C-alpha cells in the first residue's frame, strides 16, 4: 500500500514584491540563496527528491518563462512539469489547477510554497498524516520573533532581556500532505486557507505536524531573510 507520497506541487507564482530588486527580473523561487549558486526552488527540488518524490508539478505565474527556462536547462533529480495560471486563481485555485497535472490523481501528494527553505523528514510527516486519518496536514513552525523581548515580574520589574525569542505560537510552515480526496475540496478560485481548511478543521480532518526539534525552516520574504539564510548556511547547513 502506498503510504509515502511520490508526487508534489510547488507553488511558485508569487510576485515577491518585498524581495525587490531581486525579483525585478525573476520570480521569487528563482532568487538564489547567497553562497549556494542555486535558486530557492533548486534546494526544494533536491529536498523533495531526497524524500522519495519522483514527480513535481510547478505552478508558475509571475515571470513564468524565467523559471521554465531554468528548469529546462538544469540537471534535476526528479521529473518536473510546469503549469501556468493565465489568470489569477488565488492560492486555492492555483493549487487545484496544478494538482490536476499530478501523474497519480488517486494517490496522496505533498505541496510546498515556493519561497520556503527547509529540511525535515517528509516521510515522518506523511506517517503522521496517515495515523490521524487526515484529509490534509500542514507543517507547523515556531519562528523566532525578530525583536528582543523583555521579561518582567508581576510588580513590573524588568528581569531579563531575551534576544529574538521563539514565538509562543505555531505558524503554518507552508508545507503540506494532502489525501487524494483533498483536490476536489479546493475552490476553483480563491484561498483554501479561508474556505477548505476551516471546513476540515471543523470536521477534525485537518492535522498539524510540528516541525521536529532542530529542523531548519525559513521563509524567504525579504532581503534580510536572504542574508540570514546565507549566514545560517555557513554556521549550520540544512541537513
């Protein structure tokens, strides 16, 4: 019985306006992590291949031809096809549009946002998904707060200063496991996080997989994220 997905969708259609000027001539997933010589999507495809994925559908939008040209010329560790949104479909609609090109529509699949750089066991996440009989499972990260925190006692005395502490809240890490049935639940147009996910949560069919302790995760949203990712790469490369 198939337990670990071998197919995935990468959502790579965003404009990445906060990453300008890097995204003036390329889509966000084509921005290189400094010091690696490889764009974000290249790291993602290598990770997916290492986790047993053999087929990826890349959903393109902004400057799609730049991404397609790189995919055509690169030596890739798995099979990649691209789909292009001819009109904005929203995140849920774009995901559904891409999922229709997966080679095995009756099997589960992974999905990841195209601006995520991470390393953890997708197979463990798939097992978690299966054990809970979930329709959808999202990875959960605990990012560090970008400001220093101040700890006080009940009388208002300052006790300590904590630089960039972990957030008390878990956030959606932008990596997913979906059952085959999930595709039909997606909207043709619009945001699945405002429609499909809340519905599944009410039905207790949506699971959350906390990233393992020590797992590397970073969303590349700004130039500062690129700089910090490069620094983290030299000090502790993602496994």
